[in-house]
C-alpha cells in the first residue's frame, strides 16, 4: 500500500492542517523495524500524534515513555492506574462528573485493548510510517470529518455510530475504539488534548482502522469534489 500517496491525497482532498498520522500498536518487540530507537524524552500520546502531524516526527515508545498513563492504558500498554480506574481523577481532581460512581462508570466504558497486550507504539506521519499501521488518526474540521463518513457510507450504507465522552479523545476514542472494533470513530476531542497537545477548539479527531484507509481515500478521490460542487452550487 502506498501510504505516501494516500497521505497526500487526504491532505489535498480534505484540506487538512497537517498530515494524517499512522499508529502501530505492537504486540511483539520483535517487529520493531531495525535501527529504530526508543524516544529519549517521554511524552503524552496526544503529543506524539501532534508531533507526527505537524513536525514529521516518528516516535517509538514503550509504556515508560508515555507520560500520560491514562493514554497509555487506553491504547493497551498497561491497565489504568487506581486514581483513574476508581474515577477519582475525573471526580475529585478534574470535577468532570457529579459523583465518584459516575466517574468510574465513564472509565469502565472507555474502549481499549486488553491491558498489557501492547508492548510498544510507533506514531508517525502516514507518509513516513516505517511499518504497517493499525489505526490512522486524522485531525479534521467538521466538513473533512463529514466527507470521511460519506466515504464509508458510500460503499457500505447504514450509519456511522460514534462513541465519545469528551475525555481521552485521541487515545480511547480515536485509537482504542478503531483498533478493538474495526470501525471508524469520530470524536469531539478532549480538554487534555487541547491543554497538553494543542488540539484546537474547532477540530474533531477521526480514528480510522488502517484496513479501511485505502478504500476511503479512493472514494474521496472519485466523489468528494462532486459532493462539494453540489453543496456549494
């Protein structure tokens, strides 16, 4: 698959700010490409995504290099630490829910791979990914996200059902969910990604299972201009 060509088409067709991001969730260290080194400066997962999107940086990391343990857990590197699993972080510290029990319910429903099933992550701009990705994360405005949804519906019909909580948008929503279900997800973003990684107020986060990205891009290449012309006529 020509990921460079796909990336270029998506940027041009959707008028993206930055590149689509390829995420590989590795279940064995043996598949890490030769010569790749673990990142020296630990980062949050959402920061790794933005570095790939905006700065062309490729990041290889294991659990210790992920400074946000909620993000690390949401992509399968570990289990949630007690302060998150109990709901305490979202209730006591962040005041996001009205009670500890409701906060725990939010965490219990976060989509994620089995804890510890992932041993390392590679986050790269799609056009430079050194390994076949599992999920493509696209930061998009509303129209771009709508066009991606249209491309899915064009081939398969039905409806796209998105799941999000306004919490853990890049990790649980846009990575954990597509990885575990094989389905596209559109997330409204989260305060953590905004505060720590510069997610803009009007940006959505779209997670695409990698096996769908070529078909979505081909459909957009064929149809998106016509959709735009009709909309603006």
